[in-house]
C-alpha cells in the first residue's frame, strides 16, 4: 500500500503530461483547410504594458519591477460566402496592404479530436 501511495504523484504527473501532449498534437498536426472571404472590418489591438505589484500586499523587496507586456495583434473580421463571420489573425505586412472589401485568403486549423478552431492569414495564395 505504501508503494502505491508513493507512486501516485508520478502516475498523476504522467497522466497530465500525456493529456497535454495529446492536446498539443491535435492542434499542431491537423491539416489546414484553405478558405477565403471578404474583409468587413480591420482591428488593431495595441500592446499594453502593465506593472505587477510585488508579493506580500504589494511590498516591493527588490530594485526592479515585474512588468508584463501583451503583443500587438492585427485582426480582420471576414465574411464568408455562406454568411458566417470569422475573425482572422494577420501579419503586420498583410494587414497594411489589405483594405475593407478586399478578398482575404486564410487557413482554418481545427483539431481532429478536440475541434478547437484557429484562423490565420494565408501568405501562399496572395
């Protein structure tokens, strides 16, 4: 019984690692489908830096601050021929060249087992 109790954390860690590997493999190795639609809106989300207070009630015990920073995002809202509206993440160079009303080619990534969807700009068809 003692051996089972001592092996339980190792078994739990192995199970969680297997689930994480399955999740990542499902998204990263799925083949994309090529799609196109008309741009109806362009959105730019600027990066935003924030300072985080130190531990223990905001007391700072070192000579530096912890700072987090979000990345800039270039997003296009695209309407498909079927009438569906999708949000597509773009690269900065493509975001600046595309205008509202232009046709955008993009890829749809969807996991085979978990069906998580991600849409990204397709450079190959431009």
